C-alpha cells in the first residue's frame, strides 16, 4: 500500500520511508551484531550506527524539503508559475494578469488565485473554459479568478 502511493503523497512517502528505515535499521543491527560476535571487532557497531544515521538523513532530506514547501505555501514543484502566467495571458481579451498565487492545499491538491484584466469584462463561459484549461494543463483543481475591466494603478505586474 505504501509502495504504490509514495510518489504522489508526501504523507504516504513519509510512512514508506519510515517503514523502509525501520527494516533497514533492523537488518543492519543484526548484521553488525553477528559481525562483532564472529570477529570481535567492536568498532563495527558504532560504524554501522553512523552509517544508519547518514542513510536516514539522506533519505529524508527530500521529504523535509517538500514538507517545508507545504508549510510555507510554496508553489508545488511540478508547476511552473511563469508558464501558468503565460497561459493566462494568452487567452483572447486578457490584457494583464496580476496577483497570481499558486500553492499546495495538500499533498495532492494545488490552488490558484489571480486577477485577470479584461477590458471587455467577462462571462461564465470564459471563466469556466479558463478554469478547465488550467486544470487540464497544470493539474490545478482549485482555481479562483477575479476579472477586472481596468488595470489597477498600483499593479507592478501589469504592462
């Protein structure tokens, strides 16, 4: 169960790494104990312990980074925010895009908010089609768009 879901969910990946580390540590302890018992070389025990610590640190580094990204509301690694902005700007009638924010709501769901400047206004079909295109192209399922008729004076992102 953990092996299959480890690529798409940070929680499942954490459980998978924990179980893998437990199994690895148990195997290493048995091998170290047998080696010390058979050879009498006592330094093998602390050497194996240091190797286990190094392996745990190495294997958990990516998980720690991804967890921090979730906690800090960073854009998910697989989503190029510049490409999202370019996609939004490419739609007919869109004059500018500002206040674009993309973040992970959970390990499996991303969200987007943006202000779209469209001088001719908007309709439900435009917003529905734009939301569906963002979901299809970038995998962002929670999209909130605000349409404005004029560029705000304080918008540094607008042309």
